[in-house]
C-alpha cells in the first residue's frame, strides 16, 4: 500500500496554458509501501500560509518523516492533479472532513487564478468538489498589462481556514473578477469546507480612508478594485480575516491598504491605508501572509513610492 505525506512548508508549483494547468506535488509526498500502518497519515492540519500566523512553516508534531526516510528511494512524486488555471496560492490541508455522500476524508484544497476552488481527496486522485467564485456573466480579471500575475487574475492570495466556524469549518477566499461592461470586483468568500457552498453572502471589497493621495476625492482616498491584486496570504486573527493589497506592477493610481472583516458575517471591521497622502504603496510580500505575534500585532513588508504633504 502506498501512503501520502503532505509537507506544508513548501510552495506548490503550477504550470500550463491559459485555462489548463496542473498542480505538481513533486517533492511533497512520502512514498514507502508496507512500511507504515494504514492509520498513519497526515493528521496535522495546514490551514494558513506556512502553517501558523508567525509564518514559520514548521510542523511541531511530525510523526513520519525523518532524515533517514526522506531520500531518493522513498520520497518523490505521488500524483499530478489537474486544475482549470494557474495556482499561485499555497494549497491547504484539512484532515478528517465529513464530505456529504463520501464519508470522512483528508482533503487538499487548491485555489486557481481562474477563480475556482477544488477539494481533492488527499489519499487518492478523486475530486470531492469544485466551485467557482464567479458571479453570472463574469470572468476572471485580465492581467492589466502586468506580467506578475498573468494571463488572468482570479484567486491569487493563499486562503485561510477556520475548522471551528460553522458545521464543517470555513475557508476564506479573496477572488477578483470582471463583468461584460468592464467593471472589476474583489470579493471575500466564506466557503463550507465540506461542500464548497458560500456560508454567508460574499462581501464585495470597498473602502475609503482620509487622505489626499492617489485616487482621492479631495477628502478620502478610495479603493478602486480594478487597480489592486490580493497577493499577500490572508490572516485569521481574533475573529477577523485580514487582507492586504498590492498593485498591477507599478501602474498608478494606487496606495497601500490593509482591511479586516468579521469572520462570522464578513462585515468590514477595520481599514488602514498606509500611504493616504502619497502613492505607490503596495503590499506584495512575494505571496507570504500577513504575520501576527502573541499580542495580536500584525506585521508586513510594504513597497512604497512617493509621499506628499498637504
């Protein structure tokens, strides 16, 4: 019997064309027939980017992998899973999820730039469910002439999961889209882990903040969903989901935003603009997540442009 072992501290690779891609688990599975009891499988959830809010990537409860069994003979590619778009977000893992009609499964969650979320059985090739974040008549966003996320922009940031919220647990996902009229949208979704259904109605991202910087009406800077991409991994802290926003390359007008949303209702709870009287503030962090310490202080890196005084 073959056994799979998920290593959460790596970023997964994606490749493929515009609407066809594969997620390649090249070095993330332990292969050893007959060496371990069947019950020995990945039991440690991976619910956020690099496993914890400190973004350490460490697994403090490793039960199987050792320096002696991670070698060229026993460690390598287990399977290739197909998706409908490129994968920039880190896949997440939840053990022992009760899937309607399928029983209790260890589940791998994968989000794509085509605005789709997949739930795969982590112990086989089986797709448990798949769902789209697009509303009727919408498509993923174009790349706005920027090669950093291309050819389309959908779900770029690593989602975050709360196993305790709702009957089956909840995954939070930010998705970008556009409609036939050329209007762009950024939405926060709360998905049921077992079914992929929206647990509450998705929240359209919108915000203002006092300032006279880029895209200001003279009193407040205004969040324009077309000008931003959510690259930074989501943070779940104190009952709130935090998002941070970056630009399409350096195409103005944009400033630096951090926003918080109540995880139960998706109501906006906080807004911070870090360049309200300037421009070119972007929080990319190479896809890393907003980090927090034990005192609930949030840390992040920001690329800044020019600041102005008024």
